C-alpha cells in the first residue's frame, strides 16, 4: 500500500472550498461546491484522538486535508465558542484548547496557501441550511438546533448569523438542556422517540419563550428520521427537519471559508 505512486494532483472548480468538521468522536471532511452546496467527493472520516489536545486534533485535520490533496480555501468547525478567532470553550475537547488562536493551531498541518477559517460547529451547520437547505430564503428569526453529543444552536435574523449562542446550555430542571434532551441522552437512556420528543418539546418551549423564532430547524443525525419525532412537537413557530443531516457542518465550514476568501 505504501509503495503506491502518488495520485495526480486533483483539480477543483473555482467556487469550491474544503470543509472539515471536528466532532467529539470523529473528524470528517470533503471538498464542497459552494454554488450548489454539494460535496465534490465522498467525505473522509478519521476518529477524533483521545485526549483531543490541540496538537493531536491538528494532526488529524492535516491528514484529512492531505487525503484530498487540497491547497485552496479551508473552513473548519470547532465544537465550542470561537470568538474573533480565539477558542473560548472546550466542553467535549481537551481544556488546553481554551485561549488558543484557532488558525495558529489548525493552519500549520494544512497544505493550503491560505489560513483556515474556523467557526463554531452549529453555526456552520446553520449557515449550510440557511444557504442551501431548510432555511433557504427564510426571513425573520430562524433557529437551527443540532442534536448530537450535546445540543448546538445557530440563530439568524433575516439570514444574518448571531454567532456562538450555545443554547444547549440553557438550564432545564436544574441542569443543562443538552444533558436532558441531546441525541446521546436518548440513546444512553434508551428513550423511545416519543419520550425523547417530550423532553425536546419542553426545551423548545423554553427557547421559544426567550427568542420567538419564526422557524426552527431540527438538525444533527436525528434529522434523518423526522417522522419519528416531528409529530410530537408543536410550537407557534414552524418546525422542520434539516436537509443536510451530518454533512451540514462540512458544507457550512466550506461556505465560511469561501465567503472569507471572496471578501479578502
């Protein structure tokens, strides 16, 4: 295997970027057609190293980029608050991330000639859905929620993102909402979809009382099974399933990189 010749350098459309999605359990990426919001190649995934230290994660991110022989714009999601390019939280990552400059950590392993654009993972998923998915063309207040290991959130007003909302940490019954209603909690506690939806409904009512969204987009892996939980949810707001499931982070990260490159 190691003796195989290197493949010829790949060429990609001019309006494309590499999106890499860092998660608590996996790091996955793919080149993205920014015009259509589609993956140009099959996504490539590696396990997130444990412990998820900055250097170990950066090494895996570099391996993902190398898999695609990528040299253009790169967007990367991070599962926590990214404020002015600085990592502020590390709920599912090693605490050594806190205070680090994201591009300084994740840039060196890349072959790209540009510095990576690093965004919150839920914000990236929201950007994808607002540009090419369930939120396309929606005005007013739109809330994207991702249900996975935790609950991520992305809040938009007339298509413009308010970053780093972290609404999964709202308190419900004395604990973080994501500790009651994440997809992981459903699996760990072996809740039926109806039981889980009851917890989600309580959470959504709390969020709606605070933000009065016009549309709520339900994302993460659960969005592949909308018929199992959407019938149990009811708000003043319209509730829909996300359209891009687990590719939303990759696509949104690429969109962020493409937008940055366009305005640079």
